[in-house]
C-alpha cells in the first residue's frame, strides 16, 4: 500500500496551482494521490460547511473528483466519510493557492480551512500558498512544487512535526527567479493591517452592486514576539512555514476577564 495523500484547494478543481501540486506529488515514489476539490472557486469561504443543500461528487479522472458547489471543508469532510471509510489518508495537502495566506487572512482562507478540517480528523495537514503578482494571471508554481516535495518526503520518512490540531501553513515568495536563495524559515502569523475597499457599480437598470477590493499586503510585527513573521519572511524572498493551531482561546486574558466579571 502506498503513502496516501488527500489533496484539496479553494481555487477550484481546474486551478493551475492544484494541478501543479498534483503533478509534483506524482513525481514521488510510493505515493497514492486522491483529489477532492470544489467545482467552483471558493476563495475566502473560511471554514464553512454546506448544510442547506445536498452535495454531489463528480468524477474527473481516476481518484480525482470535484464536489458540486462544495467548499474545501466539505471536500475533506465528505472524502473522509465516503472515500476513506476504512483507512484515513496519511497526509492532507490544501493548495497550491493562488495568492498569499498570511496573518489574520488565515481566518478567511478556504485553503487553510481545508487543512483545519484535516487536523480536526487527526490527519497531518499542510496548507500551501503562492504569493504572487496578480498582473501575471498564470503564476509560476515551480518553487512551491519543489518545497512541497521536500516537506512531504520529510514527513513520509519521519513523523509529522506538530501535535494534534495543528497544521503547517506554507507561503512561497513571489520572486521565484530568486528561488536558489530562498530559505525555509519558521515564522509566526503577522499582524495584518486592513482597510475597507469596495467599488460600487450600476447595472443597466440603475441598480447598485458592489465588488470587494483587494487590499495591499500591509503587515506589522506582533509586539513581544521573538522570531520573524510570515510577512517578513516573504518580503525578504524566503519561504514561510508557520505552525497554526485551532485553539483560539485568549489564555493571557482569562485572569483579567475573571477579575472584571467579579467586580461589583
């Protein structure tokens, strides 16, 4: 039996990043790839499940399925309850996403959500994203392909480096021409600086509608944190690898909150 890898994404089953990931993984020895990806793009869908309508698998090729109007979390959830009934996959990989997933953007990310769903089911999981200049609509995923193969081989030949309910969030720098100098750096999630950006338009009947805009990638370091953030690693042309855990409890605030609630 080969090493089983379940692959999903949030850009849709035809996305170049997903196909590049599958191609890279198929170059590894003794690996069995199963793809379950959304039929349509689901970027920024977060960790959502579809509960108000039925979902349907559609076969694309052997061990490659699209889930009709499903989210990445749906894809993982249903794959584990239908395709992997007897044996769980050894590893789950979500990506390669077209665009970054750093800082608090992780909470929006369907790519990260696919990995979240994996670790909820005790499956070692990786989310991988290619930071890119969107003036280049195609993108180059060669450095991401090389990186994921290195990570998979390390995991396959050893142990997954994180405890339960934690996954690896990987971001690849946009300047792939400098890939010879790119280092794998362990980072923390940076502090994303957000702004509101929406664009109003009108249809031929004069009715208004809005497009949400893309924000510049503006970040800052988190105060009191040692090491470097994911954004700093990417800014310097390096590969960011961030361990992400699903426990969002604000432990440092618990005593202060207890004192506040007990005040008369």
